C-alpha cells in the first residue's frame, strides 16, 4: 500500500516558489558584546543569497538577550522606525530565536521576522536539486518548524511565501504537529534508504583500496572551482553562499602514477544549524570516511582565520577533527606578496593555490599525494604477457614503483593492498616485503 503520510502537502515549491518571489527589503539585526555593523557582513551575504535586499542594520552591544524581544525595548522602537523609513517587509536576526521571541517581535513590528537558522535553511531549500538533498533540507526545516507552529496564524501562510519559507510547501495549519511528525518520520525513512545507496557506492570505492579524499571548507571558499580545476568535473560554480549542496565524486591522478577519488562536500558556515548537521550527516560522512581532507579556505577573506576555525569546529562535531588535513589557501591570486607571506607564517604547511588561474595546483597535488596513506605491502612480481589485466589493475588501484618489459612478461615493483596482493601473489618472486612505512 503506498505511503499517504504526506498527501496533505499541496506542493513542494523549493524551486517554483523562487521564480515568483520579488526581492524583499530586509533589516539585519545582531546583538553581542562590542558588536559593530560590520559584524553583520556575513548575514548580509546570506540574505542576498536567499533573495533579500538588505537596506538597514541594527546592532546592540549586550551580553544577554532581552527576555521578551531579544533586543531591548528601545532598540525595538528604533527597528520599528527603520522599517517605516525604508519600507522593509522583513527582519533577519543573526541568532536562532526562540518561538516566544519570534511571536513577540512579529506582533510588535507587524512584519515577517526570521532568524539565522531559518535563513540558512531557506538557502539550502533553494539550492537542493537531488532527491536526497531535497529530503534532507525538508527534514531539517520541519524539525525547525514544529516548535514554532502555534504562533503563526490559522494557516501556514509563512510556507511558500518568501524568504524563510521555501521547502516543505503550503501546508495548512490543520496539518497539525501529528501530521508533520508523520511527515518527518517518512523523510527519515527516505533519507535512510538513500543513505544505504550512498553506503553501497562508498563501499565499492573502499574495496578498490584507492585513497579517498574529501574537499571541505567554508561556504564560498572556492571548493567547487577547485574541484573543477583538479578533475574537470562539471560542477556548479557561483559566487554565492551554498551554491552547491549535492556532493560530487571524481577520480584524480596523483604524482607518481597513483590515483585517488575526491569528493566535494557541502560548505560550512559559522553557527551552522544543528538540524542541518543532523539532516546532512550521511552526506558529511563523505568527510569522516575519507582518508584525508583538503580544507579549502578563502585566503582573500578578511575573516579567513574565523572561517578556518568554524570549519574545524564542524569537523570536530562530525568526528573528523583528527583526520590528516591539507590546508589549501585558495584565491591567492587576489593577494599581494606581503599578505601571502603572513598567511604562510600563520599556517605553516599550507598550500597557496588559485582555482581560477591554476597557480599552486601542482603543489597541492604533491601535498595530497604525500598525505594519503600508501598501500601497505611491497611486492616484486613477474606478470605474464597474457595477464595484462593484472598490470592494469596495479596501475589503477595500487602504487607502481617500476615496470620493465622482459621476455616472459612485465617485471613490476609495486606497493599493494591486501586485495591486489591476493591477485598477484602467484606471480611474486617468493619474497614479499614488510608493510611499507610512510615517509
């Protein structure tokens, strides 16, 4: 019998709604000790990615949020006046607000209020294209919406009507918590089913003994551009936050004749919503189950240090903090020599690259080749001419150190994994070296 748990979802306007949305004017709001308007630059970029037009900023320096409005009553009046002056229809807060704060602010201001979490979820809904990506985003959105249903009117008019609303669809409030929880349960089953398919693909790659590399980094650091430069993959490249969500895996050639798979992953951002980390856990496992990480950072950003730290916090949260890492300082072509030198001193061992110009790409491949694990066993074998498939397999899945043609076949010296060793053992010279140690 078909699953009818989502039959009251009228439509899923992740893409369709976007086409009908006009840019909404927005006021950005932030609080914190010593906060300045410049501290809302990232929030402005997020709002722009969601289709908003930031027309004003309000900041308040305080250590604790106001219990009623998050910002103080005086700032609420200032915000109200700014809304009237600019004609803005949207207020975006740079923190995750409680349902009570959202209700109080919307009642007082008379406009739509969204927080940083809703904004990021909205951008993810806009940019999710695969079935798995859409399901993961909708799951995160519904988990976010459940505690916030009560105060949003007799109909879920907030869904499908602008920023902070894309994703699950125009569901009526009669689709109460019980219905939405059924929808969440279905999405979890769907994501788990799709995760099994991803696990199968991943297991096939692992059985090949080919090193697996994951590209991770702050959103808009140039991961997709670097992926395209390294592999020629036709991935989306845009100067936008979270332009790509769906991971791409390709094969790359490393120095010395070795090969590896490399996977692009979802971009990170400071204060990444926990629901998104949970919903995208199967995608983020591409990082945790890889042999090493290429951490891409935007060297041209004034906040590069904070962005590197934010990425490493998320890596720690998903259990990838202690994995081998190569830090690729991208967009180095935009920096003068003095700033390059300072970054090199601050991050010893990092690799300066430009995905656009190709500068430093050879050095990055050398660094990746040095960081990925080497196959564990040295073997010398004379492989008959009629077993050219084994020679091809060694070149594909192992590290061939030398290969010479002889009358009876190909004399090969290679570092191999256990699977390759089993395949060529009968042709080995009778002496197989100890597991090789990394340099």
